[in-house]
């Protein structure tokens, strides 16, 4: 084997190893998501809007596809969301349904936004 052949093969091996390392680092790196980002649905609407409540409803499956269940946004619906999302503790204690604190807590539990 000639020296030129060895050098070329060695260079290709180093290049492949470099790309492999770069691919691993890229896959393992953590990037902050922009505010409002949801890993499941792109952007999340502003908290406690009608659109946000519909998205929460779909995410937590409070209302079934046939429309059975509490009306989205009703007190009964907010109680179901609080329980299912984990905003309420096992005794049912938590923020007042529909309050700013409740909306922030549900938003964090369901969409991961702070």
C-alpha cells in the first residue's frame, strides 16, 4: 500500500468520525424553546382565551369526540381540568378555577410554559 493511499484513507476515516461526533453532539444538545412553544402543537394561544381552553380540552380529553362532557370553560370543566392536569392535589385543593393563578398552573402542567 502506498503512502498516498494510506493518507487518503486515514483522512476519510477522520472526516467520517468528525461527522459522527458532530451528529451526536447536535442530537444531544438542548435548545431553549421560544416562549409560547408547545412541543405537541407549535404555538400555544394566550392563557385562558377561548382558543386556549379548546386546546387544553383536546390535550386532556375532557370532552369526548362526540361532545359529551362538561361545556368548555364552565366551572365543571375547570374542575375536571384541575384534577386531570394535576393542578389540584389529591384532596382537591388548588387555585380557584378560572383565576390567573389557575390559568398559569394549568398552562404550566399542560404546555410546560412558565
